[in-house]
């Protein structure tokens, strides 16, 4: 019984923590801050370089969030490495609500699902990680 109560309290602690969302203190004062109807932060320009869901997002650029507070998109400050992909710095990156990469601008040429995708062009993935679209070399 104690084990069940411990597991339940751990689950509730983790679940509640993810539902708290993002604090608007990361937003640039004077910038447009948009909230979901439930009061959670939806988007705003960042006041500093900010680490969000493992991505260093650039200051003054808009960041978008899902209702639970996970990162939906931002402009990267640095290269971002995701499995075999290298997403370019200073470019848009987006994620599914699950946290899986939805798309970014490639920093390097890469082969995904048998197709060569060129650098400095967008790549889009399905949520299962399979290739949705990219630019092939000419």
C-alpha cells in the first residue's frame, strides 16, 4: 500500500510540475505577451538568451509554447543537435507537443530515410521521426 501511495504522489508531483507552464518573467518588457484562455503563456519575445526545453533560444525573438508550457518554437541561439540532425543557429526550430522535433533549418547535409537533405534549408519531420519534407540537392 505504501508503495502505491509513493508512486501516486510521485506521479502527481511530476504531472503537476509540467502543468505549471512557463513564467512570463522570461518575456521582454514592453513586448507583446499572449496568453491562452486558461492564463498560461502562449508566446512572447524573450528578454534574454533563454534555455527552453533544451534549446538555447535567442533574445528578443518570439518563443511560442504549448498550454502545458513545453516549447513549440523559437529562434535558436546555437546549433541544436537532435539524433542525427544538426539544426542551424539563429533559425526557427519547432517541436510537437510531445517534445519531438517538428522542423528546423539544417546546418549540415544529412541523409534521412534514404533521401539527402541539403544544409541551410528547412527539414520537416512527422512526429514519429520519419521525414516529411526537405530540400534535395540539385
